[in-house]
C-alpha cells in the first residue's frame, strides 16, 4: 500500500535539486557496475569517473568523495594552516551550511566579503585584505561558489572570476571553486566548466544536485594537491570500498543529465515569470539565471508568513521551503516537468486566493 501511495500522492518537490531520485536506468547502471576497493585505487568505475572529471574540469587529478561538503572541507584543510583566514562571500555554503567545518576541521577563520548575489569583485577582494602585520590574521585561500546558491543561482561572469583569481594569486593565495552547480553555470552560458575552473587551484562538482545521482562529488586539482587532499579524505572517514556502485550513478549522470540542465533553467524561468505576476509575491524574474528561484511575500498584504505559505502549498502537493519570514526558495530539477511548474503555479494561486 505504501508503494502505491507514493505514486498516487506524488508531490511536486521544489525544495531543492537534491530531491531527485535515481531513475530505473541509473539504478541499472549502478547494479551492473564493476567494482573494487576504492581506497586502494582498485575500483575501475571510480577510476573511470575520476579520469572523466579530470578531463571535464581540465585538471591533472581527481578524487571521488561522498559529498560536496567533504570536498570543501578537504580543500580548506589542504590549502590552509590553523589561524589562516579563508575569504569567501558572506552567503557562501562553506560559511553558512557546513556546521563550522572550516573551524573544526582546519582551524581557520572565515572572513566574509559582502558581495552581490553571492559574488564579489576583485576590488572587494582587494578591500578585504588586512594589513600585512603580525597582529592580523592573513588569508591563504579565496573561495568562490559557481553558481552562488544563496545568491539565487547567480552565475559569476568569467572575467570576474579570473580577475578575483589573478588578484589572489598575485597576493600568494590559493583559489578554490565550490562548483556544486558549476555545470548549471555552463548550461546557462555555454562557457565550459574547464574554462570557468581554469584559474582555480581546486574545484569540485556535485552529482547529487541537478545531475540526479543519489550521492557523490569529485574534487579536482594538481596531482600534488589531490595526493594531499587524500590524506584529509582518509582522516575524515571518506575513504571508501566498492564505491563503483555510486560512481556508476555519477557516470550515468554525466552521460544523460548534463545537457538537459537547460530544461531546468527554462522551467525556473517559467516558474519565476508565473510567480512574479501574482499579487502578494515580490520577484524580479530577470534575476533568475539558472535553476534557483528566490522570492519574497508581501506578508502584510497576505496576512501570513513564508512558513504558513509553505505549509498551505504542501497541503496542495507542492513543496517550496521557507528561508525566513518572508522569503522562499524554489529549485527546479530533473524530476520536475514544465507541466509540474504549471501545476505548482496553479497551487500557488489557490494558496494566495
Ligand atoms: C549542496 C551544496 C554543497 C554541499 O554539497 P553536499 O553534496 O550536499 O555535501 C556545497 N556548496 C553548495 C553551493 C551547495 O549547494
């Protein structure tokens, strides 16, 4: 009965692009994967994935990890010493969503830059540098997020990324790109992931977001960097065994779910344009660049807040998560169709009526 229920009561889940479930074809690829001992480099499927991602990102070496957060943590712990500063935008995932990992795992301080929609400029980076004086903590790493999640899925322009990386390198700092949704940026602009990542010493992509795999991320960089990051991976308990089972899902995703990311962007635009015209919703659809749609409620006018809006929508079969009293975030992904977007808009109109 439970199995049929999930079919009948199918929810349109716009809470996040992590809500995708592995398809039957992806599960088949997983079931048929050749496997071995990952941490002995004996898993042929993991090895194939790492080679594939190294070519995709234009880097010498790659390691496979259980999560994107672990990729960020490995990079920070590899590039930094305790007491160093890590420079990032104020809303960066590493600063707000990784449970204080940079402090706990690497002993670093986060120095947040007030950017614009999750991005900062080289001038803002320059302004963040403290005096080179022994009283002041000194940065060793600059992190960017492409696309910027809390920036509303905004895409860093290539020249802005390169200007930031150039300045960082002139100053002797390392550069790291959180590329959880890097392939979304490429889908939106046509600029390759390799070009976006070229000036970054480390970069990773996530398979469990819009690519639709159940688990996994790949961290890339120089051979020397990856060898050192492997030590941190071991330390964090991220060394695996027959991980080909999950690497097969990632390979399947690279084969079948990259080109279709543009569909998610079209759907996000459709959702944004539909929401923007509704009374009580505050949204400029022109700010939606990829698969993330942040919008605000005119709470005074509506008489209910974002949490209540979300509850009412959920009762109507649509999940969109509240961010604060008046803000919500909707994310499109491969389990959401254009027809689902129209159904979600219809449900939203009922909730607002
Ligand atoms: C989801 C996300 C992460 C963490 O990835 P997990 O695979 O969930 O650990 C890091 N950065 C950004 C921008 C993300 O959206």
